[in-house]
C-alpha cells in the first residue's frame, strides 16, 4: 500500500474529511499511469488538465 493510499484509508476510518487525500491519490495514480513515476513530484503538474 502506498503512503497516499494509507492516508486516504486512515482518514476514512477516522471519520474525517478525506476529500484531499482522495484527490491526491487520484492525481498520483494519473501521473503513474501517464508514465511520470520516475520523475520528481513536480511532474504532477503535467496531469493537471
């Protein structure tokens, strides 16, 4: 399990708002699927369209 997936799970289990963790998880997944997995985190901007 990735760190962001764990954060999302912990937010859900704690009953706190998990809107941001879900957004971040989706963004990281999009970046990975687009082939940016080996790039710096700033590469996330490439999937914000």
